């Protein structure tokens, strides 16, 4: 039996999560919904985001008979998970910054959170640090420019290294930091470049943990993961705005899953 899974992000960042999901459960049919009309999310007002995320996800769930929702966006998850869980009847899994993992791993008790300006200031993050921060000092670096840089890199393969260095300057200034949390799903797309600039840092993202969580939830729902792996693959791409260069877009997205085309919701 197919388990239609909705993966949601503002742009291509959620593909960093989808890649991990596809490794763990290759046969899971996934609908990737990208709200490119409102990209980037990290500079949008909270009330606009909540209403929009709920509306889009409810609509996608109805139209595609979705069984499981993955909010592959920290900016959305740290804000809208309660509203989504109230509006949807299916399980909702949210990607949030891996503060607990980083704090546990830190030897120096100095860690950094790299996320969108919206995410770093959310009360949800204060709570995560309070409960799971293990007394670590947390340097918060918020950047929407890096989201844009990662998105452009994903499509065009060219990375703006001087801007990357500039954004990550706080990491150069505090050499005691030993863990860097990639608290935006766009950032694993440029993790190799960050690791080259800061080889002393351990980069921590949420991809593997989310893939494990999905396996757990699917099993709880009574699905046999082996059976799912034998299902025919049916992946769909949904955007909220027109795409200028459709061919380039499709060929970039096909690096992740065998998409045939995309629909605009
Ligand atoms: N990829 C998203 C995140 O994890 C959102 C980036 C944005 O649109 O600002 O936060």
C-alpha cells in the first residue's frame, strides 16, 4: 500500500531532507511542495506564514490523499507545527534545529546555531536551548542571504564564497565553538563549503534524525518498510509560483527524484 508523503519547504532546502528520506525508504511516494511564491520564509511576518503554511498543506493533503506530512523547513516548523497538527488529521513531522545533539556532542560547551533570522529569534528555540542546551553558550547567526546563496548554488552550481565567509565571520571570531547546527534545511546544500572553511567544526543537521523518525512513524502506522520499498515510485513536484526556466528547474530537481513534471498549486 502506498503512503503518500508531503514534503514542504519554501524552496529547495527540503531536498536535503528528502535525500535522506529516499535513502532510508526509497519506495515512499513523495509530493514535494515548494512555496517559491513567498521565498524566502525567513523574512516573512509570523502571522502571514502560519496562515499560508496551514492553507497550503491542508489543500495539498486534500488534493493528493496525503498520509504523512514532513515540514522540511525549520522556519515553518518552529512556528506552525501546533497549528498544522490541529488542522490536519495525518501525522506531521517537523524539522527543527538539532540543538540537543550538538549540545551533547560539544566538548567546549560553545555551540553555534546557523538559521534564518526568523528561526534564531523564535521562543521555540529559547525553549530548546533551555531544555536541551546542556548549559552551552549558543551563538545565533541568522541569515536570509545564505538561504538565497544556497538556493542559487543548488540551481547554478556557483557559490558566492566571499559572502559565505562574511556571513560566517562570527565563527572565525570565536574559535572555542566546536559544533555548528545547520538550522535551515538549505544549509546542508552548502555544508561541504562550510566544512572547508571551518574544518575544526562538527556540522550538525537534522536530516538523518528525520529519516529515522519517518521510519518509526510509518512502522507505528502499521506499514512494512520492506513492502514500501517494493512499491512503484510516484514522485510529484508542486510549486506556488511560475518557474522561469522550466527545463533547468526540472533537470536540477531530477537529481533528487525521477519527477516527470511540476504543477502549480
Ligand atoms: N529552508 C527553510 C528553513 O529550514 C526556509 C528558508 C527560507 O525560506 O528562509 O528554515
